[in-house]
């Protein structure tokens, strides 16, 4: 059987008002902390040797192009 109760009347969220705002702020702070931690990990990773070789090659080519001008 279908429940015919008025579903348009929603109960107020237990996180409404000041408590909801505070929880949202805390959640945003936690996300920010985790993002900063992840960013720091990525920044501190070593650069792969293959990428360094590509950069060196590009630098040498750029230096050679300047000498030919």
C-alpha cells in the first residue's frame, strides 16, 4: 500500500542554523587540511629522471638557438 502522508512537510534538519554552519565550517577546514597535506606530498616527490632529461635537452636546445642568432 502507498503511504499517503504529506511528504512535502519536511522535518527541519538537525544541522540547521548555527550548528549547521559550524559543522560546515569544520568540514571545510578538514578538507583544506587534507588538500594542503596532499599538495605538500606532491611537491616533495622527487622529479623523475626521464623528466629531468627532457628538461636538460630543452635547455641545451634553447642555449644552442641563442648562440646561432
